[in-house]
C-alpha cells in the first residue's frame, strides 16, 4: 500500500480469545484514506494465526511472525513491516472506537512537531464482575485506565505519557531514536514496563511534542486473573525493576539508587498505615512499597554486576 496514511499495529502473544475483536475494531474504522493493519504474532502457541487467517481475505490485513519474545521487539518488527508514516499501536485485548485512526491521523497531519499521541482508555470488566473495593483509581491505571479529561493536552511530565495499549508514534521520530528499547517492555510473563515513559523523555529532550487526545478512545478488556491482589503485587514488583533499569539506561545508576529506593519503601509503608481504614488506598501504598523492594533488588544486582566486571 504505497499511499498508506497510517498503519495500525497489534502485537500479540497468546491472546487468541481477545484478538479477534481487536482486529475487527480496526477493520471497522471510519477512516476515509488508506490504512493497513499489521498483526505481529510474537511467538504465540495458541490459535493466534488461525484467528488472523479467518480475516486475511481483507487486503488491509498483514500477518507477520516474530519468534523473539518481547513487546519492544514485536513493536520494532511491526514498524519495519508497516508502510505508514504514522504507527498506531493497539493492544491485542483492546477495542478501538470507530474514529480512533481518524483522530490520530488528523493530530499528526496538523502538527509536524507531534512525535507521540494516545487517547483515553476505559475498562471493560469481565461479565458479572465489578471493580473490587480494594482497587484504588491509581491501581486501576495498572489495568490500562487513562483519562486526563475531555480536552487535548500536551504532555510535559513523562509520568502522564499515553498508555501503550492506545499509542501512536511518528515513524521519523522512532527512527531518530533507534526504535523501541528491547531492554524495556514486557518479555513473556515478566511485566517490565516504562518504555513509553522513556520515549516521552526522548521526545521532550529533542523538542518534539507528546499529546493526549481524548477522542482517540479505546476500551481495554480486563482478564479475570488480573483482578487478584497477587497480580498487582507482581505488577508493582516489575514496575520497580523497570524504573531501576530506566535509570541505569539513562546513566543514573549507582549507590544513590539504594538511598532513593529505601526512602520510597519507607514512605510507602508509612502511607499504608496512614490509610489503614481505607482498603483501596492502603493496598495501593503496599503495592508501591513492594515495588520498591523490586527496585532495590535490581539496583543491588546492578551494583554487584559492575563490581564484578571492574
């Protein structure tokens, strides 16, 4: 498709249950110009290929198998296969609103300095399940929830960066920084993250812009197994490791990480006791404190590795 205006990319790993509706939401886009859909099968062993082949009669749809496991690797593969100048990434368990691609495309078309953009994310709870009492709004963000209001916002704080499940990037910027960093992003069952935060830091450092587009709406299916406290503790642990790795990649590794991690751990415990009567906020702070143990563990391993290699 030489005239492709935007490429929608789904990176998937063993999510055949959700993948079909995700693809269908892209096939049904209200987008007047040419677009394509690239499904990157990241080493799946389930019915992923079959789900795609059921829809492969549509000329917009491409399938590629990437055997090296890792979300960042899969995203880079999708970018190489895609032909659009704008790359729009949708998670394999999400559903895009009909105008998703149109909103994203116009944002880039009207702003040559826009490097990254993403939109509002709502949650789809499993049938018969409501939001647990112990789940705070902050922890709901770990499930993908993202809402900065109903107005377009240009992001200046990396922590507010768009969610990876509803994420787009300009190809020229992605090539400028050398692609997604394979040291960050999920690999199999580990929950490494922070790759989108790192990208926003790169964009702002290079005088590009990052935007929140509320009308680029996506809904995210919540798998029942994610509604267990153990999942959030594990997610917090990997968040801590991810933050440590991001600092190391930015040249901020060292003994100071031990002080930072220890202070944040103690602060998390203190706030958990402060919110003892509020089950949601109490658990939120405990997850934060637990994450700092993951951070400290990674920091200590980094220090030992550097010591052994001197």
